[in-house]
C-alpha cells in the first residue's frame, strides 16, 4: 500500500507554486512585448514578441535638426529661414491630375491596385528612378486588367513642392512598371519623388483609382533590377503639364509704344529715289517722306504691343500737277481720283475698340471744276469685338466623406476607401470669346481615395503608409477604422483637385 509522505507533498506544492508564478510572468511578458508595450491586442504582432519596446517612442522635435539633409520628411524645411519646422496635415497644394471619366467597370475595379505592395528604385549615377505596381489577386479583380489599355504615370518632385507634373503613358499588356533617366540636375537626388499611377482604358477612361507611390531619393540603390522596372525612358520624352485650379485671368491688352517725335529722314522721294529742290519746285506726282520716331520720352510697348519706329507719309510739299491745260484736248471735267486706303500703323488694342491711322495717294488731280480730292489721312476704329471673359469655376467638396470597407474580415485582406461627393460651381460664366467652363454648373462627381489596406493572413492589421503624399503612422488612423461619416482629417477630394 502506497502512503503519502508529507515532506514529498510539501515539495510538490512548492513546485506547483513556482510553475504558476513562471506561467503568469511569461504571459505578462509576452503580452507586453507582442503588443509593442500597448497592452492592446488589436496591435498584436508575432514578430514583436520578446522584443522590448523602446521606452521613448516620441520622435525628436523638428527644431532639433539643423540642416536640410537631416530634416525628416515628417517635418518641413523653410528655405527662407533655413529652419526645420513642424508640418501640419494642411499641406501646400500640389497639382492635380486630369479629371478622368470612369470606365464601365470602375465600381468593380476602383480599389484593385495596392499602394502598400508597390516598389521603387533610384540610381544617382544617371539620375534615374522607377516604380513597380501590383494588382490584388482577389477574384473580384480578375477581369480588370484585361480592360486596361495604358497606365499613365505622373511624376513630381519636392524640389518645387510637387507643383510641376510630368507624365508618360505606358502601354498595358503585361506592363506593371515604369522608369526614367537623365532627370534635370537637383530634380531627383536628395528629393522626395511621387509616382501617380492611373489605369486607363484605350480611350482614356479611368479603370481604378490613381495610386500615389513615394520615393525618397537620398542615396543610390541599384540600376533598377531590384524591382524589375526594365529599360528607363529619357526624362525629356515625358510630357510636361500643369493641371488644376481656376482658369488663368485674361491676358492684359497689348499696349503699343507711345511718346517720341516723328522726324524726317532725308528728303522727299518717289519710289525710293530722292528728289532735288529743283524737282520739288516743279510739277509731278505726289512724293513721299520717310520719318523715324525719336526722343527720350518714348515709352516702350508692353504686354505684346508693337512699336512702329519708321513710317512713310505724303511729303509736306505738294507739287503741282504736270497736266497742261489745252482747251482742244482738256475740255471735259475731270474729277479727283485717289488710291485705296492703306494702314499706316497697327491697331492700338486687340479687343474692346481701338484706333488705327490710314492714308491714300492721289492718282489723278481734278480739272475743269471736277470733284476735289478728299483727305489723304484718317483715323478709324479697329478690333471692336468684346474682350474675352474666361469661365471661373471649381469643384466643391463640403464634407470629409464616408468610409467604405471591402473585405478585411477574419484573415482576409481588404481595403478602406473614403468616398466624397462633389458639385461643380461656376462663379463667373464665360462670354463667346472666353474660355468655356470645364463642366456645367451643378455637375456632380464622386471621388474615392483608398486610405487603408490589409493583407491576407493571420493577425494582419489595417495599415496606412502614405495617403496622397501625407505620411501617417504605420497603423490605420482611428478616424478611418469604422464605416460611416468621417469627422476629422484631410479633405482628400479637395487635395486631389488642388483646392487646399
């Protein structure tokens, strides 16, 4: 018969107590490290386990950086004060790409291109850079790529705060990358580069939302083989264009030069041959005088105006006609005959009513009481049509939109998209001579902006790396996690349309 030894029982009890303490301690340790010190299981990631989180996760203040090279992207470098400062989410406006009409399968394919999977490369030796993009492998998007005729890749640089755009159309097929070389000096090296990729049908309709992929070109990496971007095109082969904003104001009316004094150049001439004093005192046809504009008070032309500095006018001395009176021959009455009016100087305005001067020659002098000659110089109206008035209008997006979620349940991947409805408002209509509005007053459109995505797999979280060039924390911001109206954050539709 087996008997329990009390000493053994006490030892077993102590072992069990030690085991429980170790288990509890391990659970606390793993929970703390696997959630990166937050104790929030929504942030659980296996690769963080047994790694102690940093005690201080606060980034250094922007003001602690003393050079433009050290100033991080989350801050902004002021070239006027040479200081690194904090940057709010109300960034300076960047140019918007062309507003494109949607393809028939847009509602199915609009969020099929993945921002987080895109890759970039950069090489300082030949000022080249490239990007490679990917489509989701979900069954929903299986028919999207077959409708794409080209990818429009638009590239901008932080050198000019992404104001100037360059684009290149990549023929679709199996293409999923683009690269360029020989960029202008300073445009690429050390700058933040944005690639905006739009999937279009052969006729230019938008198949999926434009994605923006950023490249920090701070140091050379490789020749492009890293992401398989292939042979780069020359930078000069891309199209340079700026979109967005109100139509430019009408150009000012050209102003011709004014002032000065017309001075005779030489004597009177006929067909370019100078006449002597004796010839001028005799009879003959009307002579001409060349005059030049001189003087220190001449005000130059501006805004495309002209300046006539030399002209030919009738000579001030009018010679008598050489037609001798012969009663046997010249008994009939002869009226004066003058030539066609000729423009002496151009109109002083391009529209709205201007003035110009004309003159004409005398072909036949009047005889025997014939009709006398009229004036040989006159001022007439010109360019009397109205000046152009261009349309002024823009898109209005009064709210921040609402969140729509596709997929993402369980271990499935998915996307979160901000959907905003806008209305085109015309504040100044164009007249028949001005630039018409791009859209009719009251036109509507819907703008979709993918803000967060989630990959397939266990314990994957919603992520947001960068949205329209605005950096966000690694995890999806709180205001975009739930479906419904968005109450804070950036108005992405306004940013896309260059309204903020």
